[in-house]
């Protein structure tokens, strides 16, 4: 490849959209939304054995304003829905949602009056991770799928679509 | 002290009619008392020096629909000093307002506060003179008693809906 | 003077602060509304139910064996303790005698679960107080224990290893050596954790005298486990009403008299050491023999027999299709979980499903004393007190 070889491969040439997507996926800060048992496996992913810090995600922000990724880990009961919805709306775009565990995906083993049968009834979910609870490797695999999805996103709008303001 | 002796003490203090039925199963005895004597019986069980049941493990309910009387309130007791256990039950029938009524034992064992709140919201039993009769586990807008036998497991759309996303239903616009 | 009167009136307004349900330090979805006068808490109103999953109603619709995984998810920090309580209640109902090897292995699983739960508590409690280091170290130990759980029946967090009548399968080769290796290094690890917090002046200042629960209040409010043992009352169901062979093991009950959060911390550290002692004794004395009782109609026959003998195949089939036909009656069985008295009350009407299953969760009852302990203290102490109660929301809300 032309210019990179001339510069002794010290430079990488790409387009802006790839660059923005790469920056977004390399330091996606999760919002620790651990509701039930899956939260323990999420925390186990964050500490030294399954180190999520390798992927730039060890800063679990308590505040939704500072987070990009909401990992809904655990059972969402119907009483909790207004709180979940309010927290999701407080997150700034770009934001993604991972439904971790069987209870968040579809309600899990709790098919009864008190449990929401899947949080995708109320939130737009990007990646579903099944398991009860999913192993930390499964959570990491789901996160990689999300990274792949983010790399393919159209994050920069076509510049030609911005209307030019005429100078008056 | 074994279970039969405890039952004998109860009978000798209050008379035979206080023990409506006593079921001995495995090594445990469960005594059913009339619901209007429950406060006297519980006070005796707590204060008598040979019994000293000062630790209430739980207060629970059982729904025997369609048998009458419909509900049964169960009190499981433990004595710290004598390390024996005992179980007291009281039958509660359903009144015209669709609820059962029984005295609250919070004056005797303060721990019964939350147990009775949970039992009352799950079964629809009113505990008289309870200091704080609010709902505990279920959402406030619901008006159902889930642990009753005639309530379906999955609830119904009208009675147990997914709660609205915001307090103001008019603002519930789907944003995605 | 009229201005002074209005100034005093304004000062008497309290501030209502909402804590939770999404909060980094509430250990789950717990909500409390505290009324503050300046920084002093005057009233605490807990709001529960944000993780209410309809556990008791769901159990009424499942066969007796299908309840075991549901029960394990009730207290997800010490899952084997839950299935132990439920299986023992069922064995009492059906009058089944569990063989000695199964009892010893159940004790090992229950004590490993106790260490498991206390390690997580220690990590998150340190995190709430402000010490971030214990989390990383305690969770490293938990990975070792999760490897042991995985060796038994495959699940890291909820191994689902116990069955009514015994265990599902015998121990793998190498399990005993790995447990022994774990017990050999664990005492020195607890010493490491103690160097971080026990004599740390910041930690002692933050927890000594904070969250005082007097003994008579503890008994009246039904507190059990470390909450009541930290007030000087030696209530431990493993000693007062022993079960599953605990009377054979030699261990002390961890009791402190401080009545505050620091005493609860010391009790839990001591309990971890005692649990290690029990595991070492159980592993040294592990008897041989079957790992499940024989009772056709209630207990699954051994796996090898199902493939070779006709009667076992028929028993297995009838058990799966029709379920257990139990007697009519009711039982209450309580065990000592890491949080306190965990009780299971089962009413059976002779059918294959429980008629009523009531779960007495110790975290639910211990949380009642939160209001009594935190009124009059600072808001920062509220977080410390809440974390010293050691709640698991799935048990509080069921």
C-alpha cells in the first residue's frame, strides 16, 4: 500500500468513520446495571481473572450520564421498569444495550406476573447473551459482537447532506 | 421440651377449646387456635418462663380455596433459651369485603411488621392494629392478591401490566 | 424576635433524599427514602419489591425436583445453602435418610458457599467504605471456589449439585486434593485480608460505633446470623439444632460483643476461618458409600442402574412423568445460611407439586433493623450500615 510503505509502516491510513468507530469501541464505558445473579458474573468479568480492562471497559460508571453501554444483567421486574427506562433516557448518544442472561433476554425461568418477559419490550437491545448466568467468556463474546457491530455503524453522516448556510 | 408437652401447657392454661386441632407430622406439631384468641395465646407463649418463645421466625399465609375457612395464618416460633420450636396456626375466613381479618402480633414480636405486610398484600388479609399497613413488595398501582389460588400464575394484562415508563402516561412516546 | 422564629422554623424542615433503586452501593435494586436534618438521618423508609420475581407462586406450579434450581437462585451468593435447606425440608417431609457420604459432601458445599458469600461481602463492604483493594483480592479467591463448584456439577455460581435424597453424582477425581490445597492456603489469605482492614484506623473510625443494634432489639426484630452474633448472643443453628452431620465437626461459634458494624466484620472474618476448619475436617473424614438414598417414588435411582435394570428405568420414568406422591402434611426446616436463619416451610397436599412453599429469607428480616440502626447517624454512615447488614436482594424480595 502506497503511502504507508513509503513512510516505513509507521502510519495507518483510513477513513474518518472507521476511526470514529474504532475510538468508540475501544473505550466503551459500561453502566453497571446489575440487577440480580448475572451481576456477580459481570463483576467477575471485571476483576483480575477475566479482566475486562484489556478492552478499555473497566470503568463501570455509576452515573448514566457518563456511560455508553448499559449491560442489563439480571431479572427486570415490572416495578423496576420506570427506573430502567429513566436511566436509559439519561444516557447520552451513542449508547448501546446488552441484555445479559436469560432473564433480561426473555424473562428466564420466571414466567409469572411479576417479571417482564424480556427487556426488549421497553429498550432497544443490541446484543442478547443467553445463559443462567452466562460465563464471563460468554459476556466477553457478546461484547466483541457489539464491537463488531459498532465498527460497521454509520457514525458520520454524509457531509453532502449538511445544508450550507448562505452568507447574508 | 418436646412438642406434646408444649401443647399440654397450652391446653392447661386456656382450656381445651383453644386447641382446635393439633397435627403431629414427623417430629413437629402444629396447633390451630381460634383467631380471636391469637393475641392471648401468643403473649402466653412468649412470656411463660418454661416456653419463652421470644423469636418469631416468620408469619405466613396459606390459601385453602375452595375449602372454608379459606386462609390460614402460620406463626413459626423459636426459643433462644430453651432451643425448641413450635408452630401456631389460625384459620381466617373471607369476609364480605373480600378480605380476611385477624389481629396483628406486632405488639408482641416487632419483627412481624414486614411479614404481616407481605402476607396481607399477597393474600388480602387485613391485620388489625398494624402500625404501617402499606404494600411492601408489589407495585402500588396493582390491586390484586397474587398468592391466592384463583389468581393465574402469569397475571393478566389488566391487573398486572408492565408498569408505564414514566409517571406521565402522555409522555410515553416511543423514541426508537 | 420574629426573624429568629422564622429562621428556626426553616431549619426544622427536613430534606427527603431518595437512595436507589439504581445506586452503586445498595447491592442491588434497593430503594430507601431518608429524611435528613442537615446530615443527620431522622427517618428511614425502605421500599422493597424491585426484584420481586414471584418465587413462591412459581414454586407452586413446578414439581418438587424442578424447584431446586429456582431455590438456588433465591440467594445467589450462597446457592448451595439454599438447595440444602429445600432438600432437607423435602427429606423430612418424605422421611428419607440421607447417606453419610452425601451429608459430608453437602457440608463441604455449604461451608464453601459460606466462604464464597463472605468473601464477596468483604469485597463490596470494603468498596462501600472506600477501600478498593479488598474487592480485587477477595474475588481472586472466589475464582478458586468457583473452579471447585464447576468440578461438582458444572455451574460456576449455581452448581445445582444437590438433589432430594442426596447428590446428583459422586465427586470427580482430584476434587478432594483441590479442596485440601484450597484449605491449606486459605488461612493465610484471610490473614492478608485482615492486614488490609482490621487495624486500619480509617476503617475502624468508619465502622466502630456505627449501626449499633442492641441484643434485645436484635431478638425482637428477628435478626439472625452475624447480626445477632455481633451482639453477644451465640445463636447458631449449626450448634443449637444441628443438621446434616454438623454435630460431628469441631468448630467454634463466632461471637463478638461490640453490637456495631465493626463487630459484624470481625464475626464474618472469624466465620470464614471456622468454615475452613470444618471443610478440612470433612475432607479428612470423608466416608465412602452411596451418594443418594434409595426410595423409589421419591428419589431418582442411580444413573448406572437406569441403563441396566428394568425396575430402575420404570422408577425413573414414573418419577419424571408423575412426580413425587408425597404424604399430606407440612414441615419447616431451617439452616444457618451466611446471613442467618434460612427456613423453608412446605405444605403438601399429596400431589406432585408443593401446595405452598414459604421461604423465610434471613436478609428480608435482617433488613427490618436498618431503620432502628441508622436513625440518628450521618448519611455516610447509612451506606456502611446497609452494607454491614449483608443483604441479597433476591432473598429480600423473592
